[in-house]
């Protein structure tokens, strides 16, 4: 049996002379030669055999005619092949066409001539010889057709993915393998199953639990690449052999590729965390405003400086809490307040009060003289942006929205970058003055214990001195730091200098127009006070066990009405002082001042509301602690009184009964006079004998009793005789 050209012969038994299928590339009956090519790896090169030998192998069933399935990309018709693939095929065909056609059609199979022909073609095309061998093998493998040179893009893995076909070990071999120390240490490739394990571990451990990649790898090996063994009755997961598991380097490489497009992070993270860490930030914050004083941002932060007491320089008092209010358009600092009290509405309202008032008087309190143009911010903003903290409180909403008509916008939890203007202000303020004693840089990640102790030792500034330094820095920030990126075309045309103050003033004139201001500082201060519920009683306005009386109005009729029924009202309270509370008359817009009444003034004047609450709580706790003792004393008193009453009843029963009820009632006046005279005599006798000894006093008392008894008898006889005479 003579096989046809391009047919496949394959082994039919274990005694076959060939160990793999081969393709018939050429045969000649005259010369009794046949050229065959191996169709399994390693392919090798074509070689000649005797045609009679091939026939004998087929006849003796040592070999047989086999089949070869072409890949799918080679089974397409000419119309189904893309233009890109045709271009690749045609370029390759032009390279090897002279090698497999015409006079070279047979010579290319010869081992000696093949090298000479390829070397000559390489010189003609200015290509290396290594380019031609892979193309020739493709041509011979897939049936010596032009389409055999089509690119195998479908068989290739996509970018960042793995191929389904088994491959040789990728990556640099270990040193112990190269040196021949351990030939089994070559390792394994990462498969698609491994990638699924990587995804699960990255999702659950690295992203959700926050494990670093090294710890994620350790947990992954223990969970997925281990064998269960039993020791001392307990089951342990022991990692498999090192040459069979994925190495840490390969895990890091694929983790970086899997996390690079952020799709896994987007799947795992919630909306807040995603926006905080990965979301894009197009545009600028000033683009969301119409001009200066349109949107203000407020935020508090602990200061980066240790302070000492103003009354004793060697008493540490910790760090201050600094409030900054920043204009979003010009990034100018429009308000500031520093205090020792933590972030609260009571502290934040002072920062807002500073924002909406003239700064000349504020700076003068700290011995800094400025002109109104150096810090020209006292406008009321339509919108205030803050965190979900003190500005979200009931008192803050009442003051801002109801009293000052300022809308508020609160950032979502964990998204402080939505008010990035004021957030960056903290760094811009603290960094230039980090040289002061007791201070440190805001972004300093590590401070040794020794350095912390040195900061405390170096502290020498009081709160007022620290605020004075910060005010100087604010003035520098507003008036002397260039911000060219905030200038618009119109500003440049008008010659506006690239300073925050100039940008702010230009925007007020040409973008905002006539901003709202409150010239009455007292009115502004009261509007920022928190609201509380109180009631009016017959004694005055009652609030936290304190009584207040109104100033400047006749309150007699009001208290008379409250005597029948208490009148509930809302008041504005300054928690820093108990002396006054304020009531807004909504009918005419006037304010009523309520002052502590006289008896409340002596006890509660010149104190903070917290101190009053603490006093009331202390009294309540003291009453609770004394309740058992008071109950004991009350019980003893009641029982002692009851014993006296019982004894009196018993003696009355033992006394002689009157002859009649009328006699019992008629003798009341006479008996009362007699009892009164005896009582007077006893009192006089005690006063006379108060300086004598106890023994003499006893004797005198006995004698007095005897004298009193004889006097009573004489008086009784006289009364009886007078009655008989009548």
C-alpha cells in the first residue's frame, strides 16, 4: 500500500518503528524515497525513508493510515478569514515561498541543502535564519498549504490570562535546580484553578479583612495547598511540598495583575470606601461655587503642639482644638477659633461668630493690630459644609437654619475629602509653624518615645500665645501666599493679584454682588446660642432648678397667669454663663433678657451650665445615698411618737372619769388656766436655779412641786367656796 502525499501514518502497535504520527510530505516511486515529518512535539525536521519500508510497515500492520484534525482557525473559508489574518499569512508566505516551490521543493527536505537554501533566503530578505524554521514547520505540520501560515490568535491566551494548553515552566528556575542540587525544585505553573483561588483569597482576606499580601498568601497555602494530618488526636493542615505549590513571588505577580483594573475592589468595597480610596476627582472645588462667600467649609482638628498653663508655666494642659472656616472659592480662611474644649457646637459657634464678624477687634484681643482690609471677611454664607458631627446637632440646626437661614451640607461618613479645602488648610497652617517648642509636623508618621518626652519638656506656649502665632500665619496665608491657579481670565484682565484676599474681594464685587451681613454683634451671638425648653411659673422662668425674672418689663401679670398653669417657652442659653437667658419674641422680633432672681443669684450666678447640671446631679446622688438613713430616722421618730401617744391613752384610762360629759367640757377653760400658771412657775424656777449644782436643782424642784401642790389645794378651796356662796 502506497500512502498519498500529506496523509498521516501512525503507529499501530508497540513494535512500530516510529513512535509518533508522521505526515507524508513527498515521495518518489522511481527513487524509492519518501519524506516524512513528525506531527507531535518535538517536531524536528523532515527526513527521508525508503518507500518500500513504509509499504512493508503498512502491509504488516506495524503502521496504519491515521487522521489529523486541523485547528478551527485553519478550517475557515477564504471569505471567513479576517483581513488582518490574511495580511499575516501573505507576509509569511512571501518569506518561505521560494523555499518550498520550484527547484527547492525537494531540496528543502535534504539535511545539507536545507541549511544552504535558508541561509541564502535570509540574506535576500535581510532576516535571521531563525525566522524561517518555525514557519516551515507550520507549513509542513498543517498540510503544506498557504493557509497553514495563518496566525493562531485563537489558540493564544488573552492578555493577563492563561492558556488552556500545557506549557513548560515559566519564570526563572531556582538556583538549586540550575546547580543540579534538586532537580525536582523546578516548581509548577499557575493554572486557571489557581487564579480562582487567588481571587477568593484576595477578595476575602486582602480586601475585606485588610490582610497584607504576605499574610494572605500564608492563609491561602494553609487552606488550599495543604494536606490534613493527625497528630496526637488533632487534625492539622500541613502545606504540600515546596516544589508543588505556588511561590510567593508568583502570587504577588498575579495579585498585582488581578487588582490592576480595580474591578475586584469595586466589587468588594462599599460605596463609601470606594469613593474614599479609588474614585476619580475631576474638576476643582471652586467650580461648584458662584463666587466668594457662597460656600464655607468648617472643620476641627487637634493642634500639633503641646501647651502649658497661663497661670503656671510648668503645668502641661495638652493640645488645643482648632476650628477653621474656609471659603471654597478663594480658599481664604474666613474664621478661626482655638479652645481647650473638644469639638462641639459650643466651640464651633465661636468659630462661626468669628467668621461673620469684623476681625480687627478679634486680633486686638491678642495684641495684633490689623486694618479691616487685611482680613475682610464677615459675610454670611448661604451654605455651610461640615462633617456629620457637631453641626448636625439639634442646636446647630436651630441656630443656622432657623435663625441665620444658612443651609448645611453634611459629608458622608469617611468622605472628608468632599470638603478638601478646609482639610488642606490644617496642613497649610501647621507645617510652617512646626518649629515652635512642643510642636511637630502633621504628617510625621513615627515619633519615638524619647521624642515625645522631649516635646513635652519643650512645651512653653500658652493657649493665647499659640493662637497669636496662628493668627500671624493666617494673615500670611490670606495676604502673602501666591495662588495663580485660582485666577480666571477675567481676574487676569482686571489685574487681580494672585493672593487669596484679592481674589476674595474681586469675587465679592463682580460675582456675588451684595453679600448678606449682620452688623449687630449681640444679635448674631444670640442667634448662635443653643435653644432649650423652659417654663414660666409663679416664681419666674424655671430652667434647671434656677429662676429668672425679665428685665425692662412688668412681669406681675405674667407670673399671676403662670400661677394657675405653667407657660412653656423656648429660650436661648449661653452654656458659658448662667446669669442670663434670652427669649425671642417671634411676634415683633425683639429679645427679652431674663436675669437670675435674687435668691437664685446667690447660689447659681457666674457659673457654667455644666457646673449647674453637675451640682443638681450631685444633690440627686446625695439624696439617693441618704435615703436609707432618712428612712431610719423617720421610722424611729414615728414609733417614738406612737409610744408617747399610747402611754398617754393608757394614763387617761387610769385617771378618774368625770361625772358627766358636760362637766368634762365645761372645765376646759379653768383647767387650761391652771396648767398655764403651773408652766409659768416651772419656767421661772428653772431660770432661777440654772447656775446651781444638779443635786441642789433636784432638791429645789422637789420643794417647788410640794409648794405648787399646796397652792393648788388652797386655790381649789377658794374656788369651791365662792361657788357655794353664790
